[in-house]
């Protein structure tokens, strides 16, 4: 956003910029804190008894191991193949304001398993939510792909979103995934699990 320029009082402008930076810094810290709290709560749900090594009492018996978390670093494919991996990666993407990528990818995976008579409704929902130019969770694809995907969604088949899904996957693989592996989110989780394993 452009700043206002007052030629008579340059000091006012400078102080305003510094105040803005201070305010932005505070907002950024708040966002980081909120993200940290969200992730902490998410991980508590995924592995509530991580310290004691007791399996969770729910029916899914989710128990993360250091081996599984290490496997996430081998490829994005392995990360996304894990239910827990998807959840932790989604929380990381939320912190970068790009969770629409994994949400779109997961919606496409679900879409491929859809019965033919339900394809039209799901294709319309995916298009409206992620693809159209004013979509709430618009994915980062170019104009030509957006147009091609729109045409395919009008007469849907199980492969209507394949090209767009592949583009978003490559974007995550090259951009977000390497940052995820270097993030505190991933490294702290791995460290915690390895510490518990060696106890």
C-alpha cells in the first residue's frame, strides 16, 4: 500500500513508517503465537500421549513415530500419503497463508474416487471454491490452465482436474515442502519424537 507523502513535514512521514513497522511486527508476532498455539493443539489431538508413549484411546489409534516423521522428508508424496503428515503440513501451510494448495489437492484426490453420477456436483464445487478467478481459496495457476479447467469442469470426467492438481503439487513440492522440512514445526516434532524414542 503506498504511503502518504507530506512535503512540509518529512519527520511525520518517517515516524509514521516506523510506527507502521512496529505495528506490523506486533501483528506478525501475534500471528506466529496464534499459529504456534494452533499447531500445539493440533499435535495434542494427533498424539495426546506422546511423552508417555501410550497409544491414543480413540478408535483410530493414531501414534506418530520418529520413523514415520523421518519418512516425510524423503518426498512430498510420502508426506501426503500419511494422514498425520497431511495435517501437520496443512498447519504449516496455514502459517504461510497457502493452505488452499493442500485443500485443493485433497479435494482432487477425493474427486477421483467419486461415483460418476456425483461428478457434476463435486466438479462444480471444486471449480467454485478453488479455480474460478474470484474463488475464495483460489489456487495459483495461469490463465490458460484456469480456462481449460473451467471447460473440463462443465463436462466432468474423473480426470477434469488432473492438470491443475499436478501444477499445484509441483508448486508445493518446489516451494512450500522444502521450507516445511527446515521449519521449526517439522524439526521440533521430529526432535521431540526422537527424544521420546531414546528414553
